[in-house]
């Protein structure tokens, strides 16, 4: 699995547009053959903090994700809606999760 956790601070004046767009983006992403899950959340105390939890079958599937027209259109449309200096992106590896359960590891 290839897991990405993005934390994005959205500009106040663009929050409604961003949430509508990122919801559609998540639906499109979830339909990709290499996408295992794609979730959108926001901070309960600051709704301008939006978190994306993206799980792809492997790194290749993630790179394929970035080639789709809907991905490129979303990134272009939303690029000025984010505080780019506050973006945090982590690529994560499991300590315990579905891969360990499926393989019998604990």
C-alpha cells in the first residue's frame, strides 16, 4: 500500500468552493482502479484545515492518479485556494493495519 496524508489550510474566501471541489475530486479518485480509499476530513476546531487520507495499491498507482485529467484540472482550479506555505504532506508506511492482518503479521 502507498499511503499519503495531506494537511491543507484553505483560504477562508475559498472554503465552500474547495470543499465542493475536493469532494468531487475524492469521488473521482475513489473510482480509479489503483485507489484503495480516498477520504476528506476537516479539523473540528478549524474547518479551514482539510485533511486528505489517500491509500493507493502501490506507488505506481499514485503516480498514475496524478496523470488523470480530473486530477490536473482540480489542481489547476484549486491552486490559489490553499495557503501553500501551510501544506503538510506525509507518505506513510504501516506499523499495524490491513497488510499485517491479511498476512498474519501482528
